[in-house]
C-alpha cells in the first residue's frame, strides 16, 4: 500500500476510533421562506426550518433521496463505536501485567519513568495510550524530542528543569511525508503537519526531522531550526506484527463493519419513522365511489378529536414488519462479525452457544496476538532508551522485558475439564497441576507472594485429601 492511500485509510480509522468526522455529521438548520397566494390572490408567506449537512458524512444517500431528507436522516443518526471498544478490551488485557525494568535507578531515568511527555504522564500510562492508538490503526510513530531550554549547569539543575528527552505519540495521518530505509526499517526523514505561531498568528506549518536536527517551515520560509543530538532521526515506528510501514491493522475491518452498521441503523430508523404507525382506512359505500373526493376528506385521530363517519366503521391497517426484521437480522450478523474479528465471545443471546473447542482456540489466538504486540512494544521501548541515553551522553543500563504469557483462559470451561478429570480418576498430582493453571489465570494480577501461597495451598490439599470420584460437571 502506497503512503497516500494508507494516509487516507489512517484518517478513516481515526474518525472511526474517535467517533468524529463522517461518523458525526454536522447538520445545520436554516430558515426557508415560502410564499403562495390564496383564492383571493393575497400573498401568503411562511417560514420553515430546513436541515442541511456540511462537512464529511459516512451515511450513503438513497438514489432518489433529496438533500433535505438526507440531512434530516443524518441529524438523528447515532454511531456505535465498536472500534474503540475492541481496542480498549485488547489493551486492557495487555495492561494486566506491567513491563519489568532494571537499571532505572539513575535520577535522569527516573524523570522519564515519572513524566514521559512533560505533561505529568508516567511512562507506563503513556504506553497504554500509545498502544490504544496503535491497535486502532495498525501503525504509530514515536517522536523522542529534547526540550529547547538552555544547557543545564548541574545535575540538580537538569533535574529541576527536566532537561531530558520527552516522548510524543505521532499519528500516521498527521504525516506529510516520510522516508524509511528499506533495509533497516528506520526512519531517515519525516515531515509533520503542525500548528505553530508565525507572523503573529497560529499557522499551518511543516516540522521536519532528520538525522541532524529539526526544521520548522511556514511555506518556503524557515521559522526555526536546531540540532537534536540523537545521531539519527528521532522518530521510531511501531507496526502491528512488525510489518513494514505503512501497515493497516486487522481491526480496520471493525471500522468498515461499523460504517455499515451506522448506515443500517439509520435506514432502520427511517423505516420505523415512516411505517411504524398504523394507517387509517375509511370504507366508501359502493354507491358513493364516483361522488367521493378523497382530497376534500381529512381526519385527525387522537384523544383530543372526533371522527365522524357514515356507513361502514373505519379500520386500521398495520404495516408489514418484514423490512424492519430484515434490518435487525443484518445488524445482528454485522455485530457478530465484529466480535469474531475482535476475538470476543461471538455468541448472541438467541444464537448457538460457542463450543468449548472454539473458546479455547479463541483464547489461544488472543494470547498469541497479545504476545506479538507486547514484543513490538518491548522493541520500541528498548530503542527509545538507547536514544534517550545517547542524547544525554550517558551509558544505557536500562533493560526492559514486556510480558508475553498472559494466561487468558476460559475458567468455566477449565473447571468442567477439571471435573471430568476427577471423575475419570486422574492422579492427585495431575489434578493439582490443573488447579494451579486455573488459579494462575484467575489471579494473574496478584503479587508473586500471593501466587506462591496459592500454589502451596493447592499442593498441600492434594497431599492431604485423596481425589474423590464425582459425577461429570461437579468438582470435588
């Protein structure tokens, strides 16, 4: 995928993740003057409110839908953000266990751990937000920048003014241009679109980083520039499954399906608004059909009015619910597809239950994806620390290990397996091992001392009590 095409794709994913842009169409209401004449030729004027869309909109108009009706439909359209929900669930699993770091006792290193972006954000919390954006797009960039303060006079002065590198998350749709080395995968040069002050006002400028320094331009004019001292372009790339940049992740399908649901719900609302209410029918006697004028007949039904009729009693006809039922089934199928892509439980309330084998395979795939993503974050953080110490002229003693075993299992299914193992006479050592697996998954976030105590308790119980044979589905 070329960069320009990928950039458009990233912009769409950003709108789907943030619920903005075309997923939040802007509708304005304008007063429209209507004029007509009565039977005596007098001019009559009236004003009515007319909706009008402005800006992008991901709703697709019908072939013969007027602009006014389309704007009215867009005004009540509601976007359900499945992409953010899936990404937050994934990153929630990722954040269950924190990275293990050694060699971080140095004062300047502690500054980065406590405040990674000069906005008071701890490094672990910064990575959570970074991973959330990266999972939504499949690619993200990390800018390691140095404050533009004067050189520090001492270590204490450097600590007080925090003259150490800081981190910035760069969204790929914000790039204007990028050059990546095909062999190493490192960024050689990158240009970002930023808003900076120029000529006394905030202007759209271009900020370029390369191996030597950075340059800020407004048009063809250089506003500011400076060397950075990193020895290479201080922009690092993270892509899902460590693919070449630009790379669009698998969750992009969720954004596409969400757009279809956005349209389907709007179309369903249109059916409900136009066909939900019953229609009044008034039977015309056989002898009066030729003299009956429907245009001159009007009736308002309600608790505040009265209908006068002659002949047969009026009746109501209920519209067919078939079109609405079809849309509901389509929306349900789309939501099930989203759950399968997000590796969530795809079982609906009325649908078939997910089998135990399917659940186990789903958890295994999720564990694999989490491990792969964690390794990518680990590589990114290691490169960040290397550039951090290179800019300070100090030796890098930091080592970091991100967790790769997340122990995500279906505890209910594992308990059923344990009960079956007990009923078939497995030895106590095997049953104890199975109990340890279940306990480790349920208390994965507990301290190591708590985990060790649970393992000791399970082993002690297995030695004291012989295994009891129970019926399948019951745990002794």
